[in-house]
């Protein structure tokens, strides 16, 4: 019997494993928000991949830590500014903790959201990080919708906040807004795209090669093969039961051996036919190449993520790569995160935030011997006094080299 197919019900869908086809924002079915990905769950896929790929997750963690710095330097006479740095919100988080979460979301999703809460008198200001996976841009592109589970969205459970600089009064009398950070990408207006999107597939390769090694370990590195069993069975059900029992007891987890039951004569012709694999080297090369590609896709550096070179550990290489990362990635990301915060402090707290700066320190210390002590303390974000005689000594005078004269 021929089945009738309604042409209107046949819709071509993109491949589920192609991230490029799932990125494009489209209006949702109810036209209330722009979908983040074809199924509106693309952030969930990004978060899941970060939990599966070791190197991928390490790079995201390290980038967030480096971008959020080691704390802030600011004018201590600005009492409101000092109070905000020490306690940014009612949850007791410092401004550095909030900034670290924003940097993490931006490294992972290419998007980050900061909720701003102020009172009409401009006396208090609170800054809350909002999980980017819970946020969607509204249809008017001027508001953000927050929902705890976008797989089962209910409009009655969603909360709406305007995008900064617009502020809207809330029931508790506060003024609230949302700052949306996003990485620019051509053809994408409503959401940013993470920098590592070109390495999305190699992150999956690294995860799969790890899983392949785990399966080999679970099977004690036994050979795969086909086990042909001589025997007779009264029917297909009995033959299936025999093979299933053999697989559960001898095949391993996951199964490395396929069992075949065939009719035999009086003699036992059971035999094992191994399937030899000689591609261990190819798998290792594939994993190493995927790891290198992940680092490149993130625009990051090997030694800053715990990955070493064949030449071994080198403190000088770490410092060199940190300097390059500082001037090409870290400082730019810090300015992008801090500029809206400074604007909020200036307009809603009536405080001058120009002195607010992040303190950056390298993962290891190594300064030139011709540097003065006060210059070194300044570089490390510590208090310094150029007029102090003790701080006007060269580092060479207080180090193991003890070089007293520098030509």
C-alpha cells in the first residue's frame, strides 16, 4: 500500500554534527527570542564538549584565569569603588570573581552576560554574572530572556531584562539591565561565536581517541576478532541466547569479539579468527595533531596550558609565550570586559573608575638584573616608591648573581 506524504511536512534539516549549520540564529516558533543555534541548544553542546575534551577544557580554564588577572589596582580614596571591588554583589563575590566567570563564559561560548542592579539614588550598585547558557536575545534585540531550561521553555517562567544602557524599574524598586558581551563574527548579529569554532571537530577527535584508549584498557588490550563456535541449536532464539551469553562472559566491555554459531559435525571445529590492528601509531599521531590544532584554534599557547614541547620544560619559553599572550589576547579581552563595567560605575554609582586596572602577573618570575626594585614591584602590581633608597637598588644586587655594576 502506498503511503501519502504531505509535502509541507517534509523539512530538510542540517546535519546534527555540523556546528556551522547549527549556529545561525533564527526566530523561535513563538517569535519571542532568537534561537541560539538551529535547535536553540547550541550552548549545551559547547558545554558538553568542554567536559569531554581534556585539553580543550584546560585552555578555557587557563584563559579565564589569565584574563581575570590577579586582582585590581585602584585609587583607595574612592570609597565606593573600593567597596565594589571587595564586594560586587549580595552573594559576597568580589569583582575579580565576577570577572572570572565572565571571562570563562566568553572563552567557552563566545558570549557572556552581566546583570547590573542599581538604586534610583545612585547610592549602591551590584554586579551579577548570569550563566550564558540561560540567556537568549529577545525578538526586539533590546532585551534578554533568562530561563532555567531552554529545552522546555515556558514563557511564564522566563525573566526579561533590557540591554544596557537601557534600565527598567523592577518590583523591588531597583533599576536593572543586562550587559551582553559577544565575540564578533561576520553573518552573526545576535550572538557571538567562540574563537575556537574552527577546532570544534578536533576537540571531538581528542575526546574520541581518549575513549578508544579507555576501551582498549577495559579489554586488557586483547585482540579483536571473530569466534566461530561449532554447535547446534533448536531454533534462532536458542542460538541468540547462546551467543549473547558468550558475549557477556568473554567479549569484554565494550565487546571486542563477535561470536558466530554454526552447525557442525561430530568433530569440534571451533576457532578464533583474530582481526589484527596495526594503526596504534596513527591513533597517537591523530591525538597529538588534534591537541595541537585545539591550541591553535583557541589562539593560545602550549606552555600556558600545561602542554610541553619535545625539548622539555623551559621557564624562559613560558615567560616569552606569556608576554606574547598578554599583548595579543589578554589585554584586549580585559579592556573589552572592563570598559562596560567602568561605564556602569561612572553613570550609576557617580564614581570615577579611571584608576581601576587589572593586575597581571606571569606564571613564573624572571626579571632582568638591570631592573630596579621599585620597577619590579610596579610590574607585579605591588606598592612601590621610586624615592625609597632601598627600592632604588638593582635586582642584581639582591639576587644570587650579586652583580654590583652594570655597564
